[in-house]
């Protein structure tokens, strides 16, 4: 079993822990549709920066409700 040879200082410990925080994702409102989505990701409607980049299939159940 590994055992440390010397005690880590508070400074070294805190420097190591500096990046361990929980980060919330950065959200942006799409300027074309107004939808909230993660930055640099395709929105749920398949659009990215005003262009349709992915075809989204709508389930048949949703089509019957309209």
C-alpha cells in the first residue's frame, strides 16, 4: 500500500483542488428561433446558427395531437 513520504502543504492541496468545482453549462438564446441551448451545440430543433444541420424526426403520436 502506498504511503506518502511527506505531508502535502495547504497550498499544494488547494492548487490541486482548484479545478474540482461543479460547473453549470453555459446556455445561450438562439438569435434566430429564441430557443435556449448549450453554446456551440445544435438546438433541439436541429438548427445551429440559423441553419438546419440535422433532420429531426417527429414521432407519430405528436403528429396526431396537432
